[in-house]
């Protein structure tokens, strides 16, 4: 959502994209391609997610976090300042 914002974070999609997380730690996305992910606890006890994928033939990581507020759909935040996120 809100992927049409001015590009300020090149590691996030700026076109419509779907991120599919599989139980065994793999993911698929039109933007990131195929890769793996790890979930853990970050600063302030937020739930972190690290997306590991290949970019230009080299390994890359996008480290971000989940947001799960009451009465809202769960989100993976890509850029909190521009409200750029994946929504379940």
C-alpha cells in the first residue's frame, strides 16, 4: 500500500506487489523475487522480519517489522514515514 509515494527507499517496491510468506521460511514477491525470511524480536519488543534475497547477483537483506494494531489489518512496514507497507 502507498507504493506510489516519491521514491525515498529503493529497497521497497514502488509498484503494486504481493509478498507471499511460506511457513518454512521462504518467500516470493514480484519485486524481491524468491528468497528467505527470518522473524525475531527487535528493539522495543517489536516483531522484526528480515527478507533475504538476491539483488544484482549479490545477497541483500531488507530488515523491517510487523505492525498489528487493534482493529487494523496486520502490516509489514516498509517505510513508516510514508505509510508504505504490505497489508495482510
